[in-house]
C-alpha cells in the first residue's frame, strides 16, 4: 500500500470515527430530551479559578483565584513569552485544578432564531445547518452552544439563542491552560459571573448530554436510578423465568422418555445380544488366563480364538496335567484333546479345544 493510500485510509477512518461519535451524542441528546432530563446552570456553578476574557479593546485577561478563600486577581498577557510559566506558577503543586472561562459577549456572534418545537431533540444539527447557510462560519471552526429563551405554545415554536465563538480566539488559551496543568471548563459568556448566559461553549451544543452526565437535579437522578433498578429487576426476573422454563422442559422430556419405555426396541436388543454373543473372547485376557492356569512345565505355542471358543497348541511332557489345569479356566467349558503328537525332543505336541462356557463341547 502506497503512502497516499495509507493517508486516505487514515482520513476515512478518522471521518468514520467522528461520524460515529456525533451519531452517539445525538442519540443521547434525543433520549435525554424524551426522558425529560433538565439542564443545569454550569455557568453559575462556583469555581475556584475564573478567567475573564474582556472586550476586544482590552489587552490581556484576568485570572481570579479563590482557592485560599480570599479572591486574588492576576492580570496576564496571553501574548507574553512567560504566559505558560506564570500559569504554572499560579497552579503551584495542586493537581486537577479546573478553571472556568468567562468570555465577553463582544467576542461572540449571537443570533436569535424562531424554530418549530419539534426540532428540539435535534437542535444541534439544525443550528449547524442554519449557521453554515446564513453565515460564513463552519461548524468545525467554531465553539457554540444554545439555550431556549421562550416558547410560543399556540404556534408550537420556540425562541432559541445561539452563541458562536471562533476557535482561533479560544483554542490557544485552552492549549496554554492544558500545558500548565489546568482543566478547562465550563466556557460561558457574560459581562460578569452574575450575568452569564446559561451555556457552555465546550459542549458543542449537546446540552441534554451535559445534563445527563454533569449532574441534574436530585429528582432527575432519583428517577434515573429507579429506572435502572427496574431494568435490572426485569432482567433478573426474565433470567429466573427462563431457567425455570428450561428446567420444566427437561423434566417433561425425561418423564416422556420414561413413559415411552426402553429407548431401544426388543428386536434391536435381541440383535445386539446376538452380535455380542458371536464375538470371540478378548485375546489379551485369554492369553493371560491361559498363562496363569498352565504349570511351568507346559508351554503354550499358539492360540486361535473364534465365536465358538479357543484352540491351544501346547508343548507338554504328558496330557493329563494341562487338561486338568485348563479345566479351571474361567469363561470356558471343559477342554477337549483333539491331537497329541510326540516331538523330536521327546515332548508332546497337544492341540486342545476350549469351548466357550454355555455352548458345550463340540461332538
């Protein structure tokens, strides 16, 4: 794969991930809207550190530090070479310090729109389309948020205030704060903290999602917890019902098998018994039994097995001793001497038939 193809694949994957995240957040927005979750005033939440971006004619910014109880003001110049060092010095050794940013309305593009109430669950997407259609801004080049100013119930419309701030104005400050060890947010708009607008520009317009994760009212949280408990109880009940149903089915099947009689019909059982009866005795076990039964003076030279019994060839000094020993062999009837011939060494070569027990001797 060439470098161009690799870069194209990377861009496609990044675009797919971004689309997936946007779809997920839009889905959560819609779900939160229908659940009735309320928005919280994050802009009015107390903050230990507050950064004021004054009007465009003013140079620098003001950082108010309330960590020691008494508010300390620091005037900083973002264009100064030591801006990052001064931020780090203000943070000190404390980790996880969060700074709220208050932006002067003069930096922002603010517009008011009258929209149908039905667009409320997908307000962010509608405002992004309106922004690109009516202004030179693009959604990916700005920070934005919105809130509902009023509603006309008979006309089924709502009045929405949409606030937009260019990323080129805010992103350098966010990067400097992150480098100095600060956590940023919320970013709100207003002349002072007591007159801030109910929005957070870092949310990108996902107000319902912020309510869901940022801590709603106690009633909302109680309802969410109750709904989760109900879902958990329903799942546990379903699992218990499923297990009880499966156990009842197993018991019914077992009872049906017992009621229907043996699994194998009588003709099949008779055929299986006949097949087993026609099999020869196991070779290894038979050899072991013969070796154990014969005395040391008798040697077995061959063994043949079939369905009728066993045929042994022995080398023995006389006939009576091996016949008496083999008469005690388990699983076989009384032995029958079929052949007795003298060998060159003076011993006898005996051919003995051992019928299987229950079959009787061959005539």
